[in-house]
């Protein structure tokens, strides 16, 4: 049973958040990987960033910064094949999610822009 005492186990039964806190995912110790395009134009689109290949596993969090004047959309895939809904990221916006499994990120051009992506 590990190092838990009977008091700890009793607290888990009476505090529904205690169990969630106890089994919370351990932080990932890998270095983050980054992707950047300072001149994202229609000919570059769509670009698919392979987080799994960069990290040797799916990312558990990501952040995308729009550094350009134009907009682009972002879609996330947990398996590298099926992508979710498109999220429009406007000039100077940051789109970030943690506690997620990300195999790939697809960025699609709307207007000329630039982006920086960090995955962990």
C-alpha cells in the first residue's frame, strides 16, 4: 500500500478532492520543444507540428503565440490523424492548454502571420 497511513486513507474517503490531489499527474521532466515561423504565408499552410516526434511522446501542454499581423487557426490531434475543432488565434493572442494529450498541432493560414509554439 505504500507510505500512506490509515489516517490518510480515511481522509481520502471523506474528502473527494483529496484523492484527485493524491493521484495528480507528476510533472514531466523533459525539456520543452519549440516550433517557430516568422513568416507564415499561404504556401506554408497547413503546417502540422509533430509533438510526439519532437518529444518522443505526446505533449501534455502547449502554447501558441501569434506574433504576426494576420490570423490563423489551430487544431489539436491526440493521435496524429483526427483533429478537433479549429480555434482562430488573432494577432498577439496566446492559445494554451495543459493537462491534455497532443500528438500533433495543425496551423492553417488565414492571413500572413507568424507564430511561436512551445510544447512540453
